[in-house]
C-alpha cells in the first residue's frame, strides 16, 4: 500500500495561521474524508499537498519521501491529481479535448492521450459528452468531466475539492458511486473534501476534521458522528444541544 502524507504541516499568512501542525495520511484504495466549517483550512491543505502553496513548516511526503520544493506539474507527474472547486475546465474546448490536453501535458503522445481520454469518458459514463463544448455543460456534468480529467494518467491519488457542491440528493448519490469506483476499481487513494457531511460519513473509510486550521478529530465515520468536538465545531454549542441539528446533516 502506498501513502501520501502531511507531516506537521503549518501555513501562516502575514502571521495568521491557516494550518497548524496538520497530520494526514491518504492510502491507495481507500477514501479519506476531510471536513470542517467554512474557513477551517481545507482548501489550503489541498493546495499544500498539490504544490500550489508552500508550507511554512512541515512536509508533504510520498511513501516517506518529502516532496519539498516541487511545482504542481511535478507533483502531478508523481501521481497526485486534484480537482478544483470551480471546475476550471477549458471552456472553449470540447470535453474530450479537456482530457486529451492533460494526457499530452503528462507526456503522452496525441494519439495515446486521445485514446485514454475517450476510454475515461466511457468509464465514467459520459462518453456522449465527448464533443460538447465544456462551457455549455450543466453544472453536474462539468464536475464529472473535471474528475475525469484528474484521472487521466491513472494517478495513485486524487484530491476532490467540494465535488458535490450545489448538487441535488440524487446527483450527490451518483457522484458517491463514482468516487467509490475510483477507489475500488482504480485502486486510487481519494481525499474527499466536502461540506456534504452525510456523503462523507457514508462513503469514507477514515475522516479528518479541521477547525481553525488544526485537526480536532480523526477516525471512523462512527467516531466522527459521535464526537462532541465535531458537533461543537459545526454548531458552536454543546453536543446535547447540537445533536438534533447535526443529525439533519448526517
């Protein structure tokens, strides 16, 4: 089993700590959830793990080897992929071209990149969208294309930043099935960053909870569900008061 890790990661902006000595482990073939209130530091952590933000201290490690100083494209080539909250598709290109561009950027020939892009769209179940211009896609399809693009090159890890944001219940359930397949069929280690706490609790093997840049809890879904620290972080009150409201989330 391979592992992507955060070891005592801290990030400070003008003296304000966005992350404080965060530890995290993502294993291949498993789904790890990352949750927390708005401003908890979730996206900052993803940015550090993928090279978009340098840590103030601590290290990102791949199988125990530090990835210090690597640029995002270098980290991507080491098998660590991500999506973004806003999708960030090339809106004027066709869907298949969005995936093909990634393959070429990873060093594949145009023909091989095209073939892998077509196979990925088929695997996800959106082959019919191949020739649609990305900017014309509905929101849910845009998210699925972004995930497909991240999976080009068969990365060992994929970090999904708020993939279910704005989705209806049935759409989130369909996304959940896709994420499960990414881990079970591709053997990919998935980090799922989500405000949809119910989806995380149902889908993840292990969950880490951030609040104010620090890990306040980590463990199984049951442990997180029953944690007073988590209830307090989300509701700002004691567990017995927060419980009925938090149950509506999970």
